[in-house]
């Protein structure tokens, strides 16, 4: 009898733990998205969710204008911008873009 009650408890805990994991993941993703959106400004280099790199030209209510090549401007919805590319470091080769995550220091 004791064995079946402990198995029932485990079967009940597994879905609860999965739901908690999903809630925490969603919160983390929302926080990261809000951080990226707060960093958007004209002149900032960004990467879209599909991997396209560009420079922010203008910000509209729900859209971002990106220059993806000299004179080529595309419009994107704000949530499509997945990350802000940090400015290149002095020791980087000219024209290179660092896709590594910035150092926490």
C-alpha cells in the first residue's frame, strides 16, 4: 500500500515540476526580450531571429527600420529583433562583428 501511494505522489509531482519549469523559462525569455527592446536605438547593430544583421535606422511604434546593406532598408516588427550586437573591440579586425555574448565584467 505504501509503495502505490509514493508512486502516485511522484506521478502528481512530475506535471507540477514541468509546469513550473515552463513558467520560469517564459519569464526568463520575456525579461531578455524586454532588455533587447530597451537597448534599441538608431545606430545600434542588431541581429534578427532569422540571423539577419543590420543597423537600426529608425524606431517606430511597432516597427524597426534596419539598414542591411548600404542604401538597403527593411522594416521589421520589434519582436523579430533577437539581440543587440555589442560594438567591436579595439583589437577586432576592421569590419568584424562579434556575435559572442558580452563579457560580464
